[in-house]
C-alpha cells in the first residue's frame, strides 16, 4: 500500500482581502513565517483573535489571501473554548456554517459564516492522483500503525495543480492516532 | 459484527485512601454524583486540581478509592495545559509514568507516578467475553461509521466480574471519530 506523510493542521484561518484590510489596515500584506506543505501557501507572522459565545483563542493566519475568509478549528476548540458548533466541511464549502467575531490589531469583523472543522483530506497533484489511481472528491482510507493505531475513513481526495501529496488531519485526530513527527500512513483505496 | 456502545471518558482521577485523606482530610469519604457504566464505580462530587510544569486543570474524582492514585488525561491536556508528557498505558499500569502535584481543599500531594493517557479499551463481563469470543488482554478493533468514520485498532479487552460491556475512548478520540450520544461501534475481532 502506498505510504503517505501525515500532517497535523493546528487551528488557523484564511482571510479574504477585504477582511485582511479590516483587521490589519488598508493595503496590508501578509508576511511569511514559514512555508507549508502545499505549494504557494505559508504560515504568516500575523495572528488574530477569534471570539465565540464562550471565550476566545488566538489564530494563526495562513496565506496567501483567499476569496473567502475561513476558520479551521478542531472540535476541542469549538466546545471547550469558543462555544461554536463544530460543523465538518471540506475546505472552501462554508455555506451555512457558523460565524464568529475576528479581531486584529486594526479592527474587528463579524463573519456570518466560515468557521469549519476541516474534513480529513489527502492533497495530491494531478500526476500523483494518476499514479495513485484516485481523483478529486474520492473518499479513501489511511491506516496508521502504532500504539494508537487506527484507520481513518472518509478521507476526501483534493487533487489539482496547486496540491502536493500530504494527508492532513487536525489536532484531535493527531492526538487520537498517536501522531509523531515523520509519521506515515498507508493509503487504502 | 457485534454492536458496542461507545463511551467517552473525560479527564479524571482515581485516588488511594491515603491520598484522598491528604487532599480532603482524615476519614473523608467520597460522595456519589452519578453512577458510571462500570459496576460499582461513580463520578464523585469531589474535584481536585492537577498542576503540571505549564499550568493546572480541574479533575473530577471517580470513586470508589483504589489501591493507587491514577490520573487519566487526553493528550490535548498533557501538552496544552499541563506540560506533562503523555504516556499511553492500560489503566492500573502506572510504573514509570509521569507524576504531578494534586491539590484538594485540605492539602496537596505530589505523586511520583500515575499520570497516564488511557489505552482505548473494551470492558466486558466474563459472560460477555465468552459470548464475544474475546479474553482479557486481547487486542481488538472497533469500527465507527459516519462523517468522521474510522476504525480504532489496539483496543485492549478488559474482562472480569467487575466489568460490563462498554468501549471507552478519551475526548481526543471522541472528537476525532465524531462521537455523539448513543454512538455504537462494530466490534472486529
């Protein structure tokens, strides 16, 4: 079975140009803290705050800017700190999801929707998808070995030219499977 | 495949008689808040604090008293709040595990070991074990369906007369599999 690197995404947000400017000021540009696995994307130096009915948390911004603002949280953060209903979605599919208040150094914005728990997913380039015999939108499984071994089902394939092979889960899922740096899973199609 | 009720254990502790008295006073007896699934065990009204190198958290006491004090935490709590190394163990097997400071209304105690992340486990009575064709110490799997469907491997069977059929996972594992009240899994032997 093909081996796939397992990456854990901590809570973070993507910002639209409009929301970036409301939070950081007119004409503001995100600055790169470090590149992440997906081509062209980066953890930014910038952080904001998200406020729910129960409390607030810091959020790392992941750049570059996107068409729509989106916050990605593990279920733990939704329940324990924020009081936001956890709604599982594929990244980008935010219609009807919960909103929140976001606060930056220069202003605040109330988003009406956009807070999601990201569905576990497998990024692959078009070539990698072909090699692995999967296509965008397929549901596959990934088996993790070890003392907390488990097999993740419902892994949605996200294939395209801006993607690069990586299996992404959130911190709850990472803790549940005993994630450690360098962990690889086995792809089951 | 046999269906098994899935229960999520939040962080909690079991106390020895000696530690109970240090924390709550000489001759103190735990009082029942509510019974839990395992025969004779209960969530107590009593809470204590656990202090690690990074911070502290409240802990519910689960009674009755045990021979040794044991704290059960999800990995999230170990890393994010306490600064305690998460060590996965079967309940009761605490030799060489991390310690912590516990604080109650009448005193504090420094335990040298006893803080564990509990290995996911299947409680069964002797009769249930026989019916399911499993025995104490076996490793089995439990499949969870739904939008965060997954199959937990490394589920250790804990069979005996004080046990009753229940599959127990922690809050990280519950969030990772989309746990909701009444969730059942399928036992895979």
